[in-house]
């Protein structure tokens, strides 16, 4: 098949990125990120939401993974399957801002400042359509960020080893 700019077959660039991250250590790989696309409050909200959806996502480097992925001109990212015309970084920023606005209105605190149980209740309400929301469609937000969290936590060779599964 054809190759992308990194010399990988299409669809493998993300796996190669994740494999390289594990090989060099998550902390070392993300200590200097290619781009700081998110403000500190956005990074904190993204980490908290990703951890709510997939425990361990923050420790696995989900924020840096998303920033690295979005800094690519043609990101290998689940967002592209949503059919939303907004640039991906704008979609994420709008979603994270809406999440914090909703929590500030209803709970008096930003999403990341809430405990795990309350965060899970909020996400459940957003998925059910019973919570206040003024951002991009929450189903799309859930899909994109949950997939990012899954990639960060389970998409590496080390994760496959922990699960006793062959990688690729």
C-alpha cells in the first residue's frame, strides 16, 4: 500500500507514535511537547474527562498524545470520523470550555475540581441528555475523547504486554 510521510502504511502512524512513546518512556517523550495547543485549564479538563472515561488516561499521557496528534497537519485521529467541519483543536477547546461552563453553573466548580463520583454523574447526565450543555454534540465529544483515552492507555506495546495479547 501507499506510505504516509513518516514511511508507515496508512493507519500505522498512530501505532508507531505510541510504540515510540513507550520505547522512550512516556514522561521523557512528552516532557517537551511538539505543541501546547491547550491552555492549562483546558489540559486539566481534558485529563480529568479522559480519566473519567478511561481510568489511567492522564497518567498514560493523554493530553500530550492529543496535542501531539492534533499538531500533525493530517492527524490520525478519531475526530476525523465525526464529520464535524470545525478544526479539531477548536472542537476540543469548545468541548472543554462547555464542560467547565456546565459544571460551574450546576456544581460551582470546574469539572477537574470535582471528585470522581460527581464527574461520572455529570458524564452520565450529558450522555443521557439530561444535563445542561452548550457545546459541540456531547456524543461526538465522548467518542473523540474516549478514543483518545483508550489509545493512550491501551494502544501501546506495553499495554498489550500487560493484557497478555500479541501486539498487532
